[in-house]
């Protein structure tokens, strides 16, 4: 599933190929991924120029010279690509944006859970979807203000997109491992240094993932991710190293927290 690091990688790609480009035509190959009427979308896009890109959590935004915003959400399997000639269109291209330059930008989505919609602005979309600040932008003090009085488990709070946007399941496990915090710690028991460690871990995990363009096998050996079992066998990082990267004879525990598969080191992350 495209998480924040993948979506940031897509945003950078779209910025590179679409910035200052005019959208000459909209080609809809499968309207499943449209959360707006096709004609409305076409009227909003054709003839418009892309003036910028932005991202909030797992949502990517193309800013248009009309002031409107195109919102891309990539669902389970969404991706982006570019091509010039129809025979080169990537497989599972659902929508293509034809640019004035002749380049075509593909919204690719095999399973069609991704969505394309329009919004009046990024902040309008953020409040309509009740999204918190982006996980890369949130400060340690803001995290503490949002979590410090909550008496529930840390992990589900970090997954809550209304508290901070963009932290998915494996990312939260990695963050908690790097910060040496147990996922079932009650948030209100964390000290200010704990929140500082949590914030530093969010920055470390997201910046590492973005730097490696979300190619997990390239992550440093100090990352817990190499010990995860992946449901998707095509994903690298399959379960060859089930031991803690810090304590190489300690096995990583797999449990469920809030119904989500959760990986922890029993030594690095004591329950309280
Ligand atoms: Zn450990």
C-alpha cells in the first residue's frame, strides 16, 4: 500500500513532469477511480496550468492556476508514470493527463481503490477529511499536545490520521522500535523526553524511507523492517532476519494491537 514515503516520491515525480505544464486533455480509461463527475473534472482541468504540488499524509495535490486543487489518493495499489505514445501507456493506467508538451501522465491503479477528486484548497480538503498535520511537519511539542493527555495505547493513536496524517502500520512499528517505546504504552505516561524521542524517530523513519524512495531492502540494517513478515511475498524484506537488529539473539515478537499486526523487540521496548 502506498504510504507517506511512496506518496512523497510520487509527488516529487509529478512536480518534475507537471510543474508549469498545461493540461491539454483528460483521458479517462476507467471512471472507477473518479470521485467527481468526469465532465466536471474535464472542465476543471483542460486548459489549466499546474502551479505547484503538495502532500498531506497519503494525499497528493496538484495546484491549478484556477485556484482549485486536484487531489490524488492512491488507495492500495496506486502509482504514477509518464509516457508519450499510447502503446507505451503503463498497464492499469486508469486516467491519463495529456500535457501541452506531449507528455502523458498516468494514474495507474491495478485494484482501483485509488481516487481522484477536486477540492477548493488543501486546507478545505484537510478540514473536510478531518486530517491532522502531516507527520513530517508535526513538532515534538505538537505531538505531545495531541497525545499527552490520552489514556489509550500509543500505536492506535499514531495510526489515527486525525492526530497526524501519514503514519501507516509498518511505519508506526518502526517509529516505536527506533524510539524504544512499547505500542501499548498509554500515551499519557510518556515524558517530554519520550515525546522528543518519538518525534526524532518519526523524522528518521520517514526521511530514510523517502531517501530510499520507499525501497525497503535498501534501508539501514538497524531497521526493524527487515524482521517483518510481509503478506505480499513480492515485497522485499521477507522474513529472513527475525531477530532484533540490536540484540541479534532476541527474536522479534509479533502480536496484534488494535487488530493490527505489530512487531516489537521485548528488550528494546519494555511494556511500561
Ligand atoms: Zn532489541
